[in-house]
């Protein structure tokens, strides 16, 4: 009876912390910032359901459909990643219970999850928030199976793995790490069990629609990874990746405690595969020039292991030491929160840029420093752009609108126009990412509403008039200088020219 009352009381505390987590995700975003360019693309995918996409697997599109179902506003867009962060906290509590931990351990791990770099991840509607949740879920299911040997936990592990793959293909690295971790420990016996291979088959069956889609489209994930490597990952070196692992909040004490426990604390010996998984995945990520945040899914389970171990070894001192650890973590977080979260206005950042530079937060994927962190700059200027595009659309005579194409240079521009101007004007399209496969086939293109850079002579020569309607003037936007053009009075050959270019771009991608 007393134990039941204790658990009930603890879960009221968990509910309170979940609410704190969700609310903080909104508090930490200054109203000066809009949605991120990636979020606009993911939201557009809701209107083009498929078993796969060029840019990401389809899970995010399912969440986009849910967002539009419940309203589609910015509040709902930001709520989804906040909820994923909150569910990660719930799973952490469940892992700690499986490891024999109690309230002190739960509060310590939760503090490190709420007040850390995870707050940054849970701001944006991107695959990263669910990626961390799915990795944590996979660890939890395996821990439950190791402790209970109940087949249902293997099946739930398969489900979590399939959902993780539907969200982000980097789960393959975790699968490889878990394979190595299990083989290098006494848990290798799992590979002899029929139910394990049945669970693998179940996972493959669940993921079969996306596998089929990839094969039928000539494996676009390979093209995407090549493009990512040539434009972004090439600028990441091994040393920076490893150093960044030490910057993810004040996580050192829990990480070190977890490894010490996995090596020397006998009750945790069944879970040593966790440590080998971490080492394997970090090694693979380092070799492949992965972005630093790719590894964040590894840490929640380490926080849990480390917290339980400290709760045990500190004994009577835990009532003093653990609150001190939590307090230090919270204090450190609030000292740096203004730098890692979009909390300050662009003007405030520009006026005090030195700390951002010292923390290496101004370096973009091109390897150079800029005036704002890249993610922050990607959250500015979109509504201004959409409003100017709408003004341009309204200049086109109604009789000509059915033969007018709205076209943008990149997916961020395209998605922003569609988000802000949906039902006000037709959808915008692009040759960029998924949009190239959603292009409508117009019988005749008379005009083009173009958002992007000045078109070249080859294009302008095919129109009677080129009119500049507006320019994005937000000095802090990554899209500053993006121009809205009206290309009017297309010559007879333009329609064929345009669709020939579209087919050429598709061929360059080796898809379809």
C-alpha cells in the first residue's frame, strides 16, 4: 500500500515536470522568430502523402497531417516536438524504475533532460525530436526484455525501431551499435533465440512500404546522403564532433558515472551492451563526419544509468549531493540559455555577438561565421516574403492566373509561401527536394511568379516583361535579398523549355 502511494506521488511529480518541459519550450522562443525553413517543407508534405520522400522518411509528414487536423497554427507546430521531449522524460523515468532507481535518480536525470541542449532540439518541428524519443524507446524495450525475457518487449522494440526508421534513417547507426553491443557482451545469446529473429522480421514487415518505395525510386536516400556529405558534412572534422559531445549540457558527471557503473557495478552487468553501443555509434559517427547532434539519442539512457548508480553509491549523502548536481546543472543552463535558444532578438544577438562566437554558434554549414546562428537566421523573413509574393499574385489579371506558375529557388521559400498563403493563391513549387516531383503539368505557362535570385538570360529572353515586385529586407534573415519577380508574357517555347528543365533535374537526381 505504501509503495503504491509512493508511486502515485512520484507520478504526480512526473506530470508536473512534463508540464514544465512543454511550457519552457514555448517560453524559450522569442516572438521575433517564425518557423524554420525545414518546418515549412515538413508541413507541406502533409498535402502530398507518400511512403517516402527525397528529403526525409514519411513519419514527419504524418505528424504534419495531425498538425493541420488540429488547427495548423504555429502553436501546434511547436507543441509536437515539445511533446516528444516530454515523452522522452517519461521513458527516462520508466528506464530508471527498471534499473531499480527511485525519486532522487528520476529527478536528477529529468533535470539533465529538461535543462540542456535537448531544449534546443525540442523547439523545432524536425525529425530530431522524435529521433531522440525513438532511440530512448529502443533502449527501454531492450532493457525490459533483458530483465523479463518477455517476448512482447522484443516486439515493441521492433515497433520502436520501425517508427524510428520511418522518422530518420540514422537509426541504422543505432541498430549497428546495438548489434555490436549485444555481440560483445553476454547478451549475445539473444542471436540464438527464434523470437529475436521473429522480431527482426516484424520490424522489416512494418518498414516494408518505405523499403519498397526506396527501391522503386532507385534509392534516393543514397543521393540525399551524397548531397548532404558534399554540402554540409564535409565541413565537419572529427575533433569538432568529439569536442561537441562534451558541450551537450553539463552531462559529464552522469555519463562518467554510467560508464563506471556499467563496467564495475555488478547489478548493471546485464546492461553493458549500452556502453558498447555508445562507443560503436560514436565511432561510426566520427568516421562518417556526422553532425554533432546526431548522437543525442544516446545520452538519455546514460543519464538514467548514471543517476541510478549515484543514488545507490551516495546513500545518505544523496539528499545533499544530488540536489547540488541538479542546482549546478540548472544554473549552468540558465547562464547559457540565451545563447543556445532563440530567446534573444536578432538585434540583441548582434549587439553582443562575442559569446556566440566563443561558443562556436555563429558557424553555419558552409564553415563560416555569420551574424546569427544558422537556425535562428532560418526563422526570419518568411512572412515578409510570403506577403510580397501574395501582392505579386494579386497583380496578375484573373483571366491569366490559371496559366501562371508560382515557382521558387529553394524549399524554404516554397514551403513558406504555401504555409502563409494557402487558399489565398495556388501552391508554389520548386526544382528543389520533394517539390520537383509535385510539379503540376500546366497545358500552357503564360506567366511565372518567381521567388529567388535574378533569372538568367536564357530564361528572361523567353518573356515579354520582367517585373521586380519586392525584396526581402529583413537584415537578419538568411533569405535577405531574395526577390519576388513577375515574369509576364511567356513566349510559345517556354512551357516546353520549363518541363524539359524539370526532367533534366530529375535525371540528375537519378530518380524516377
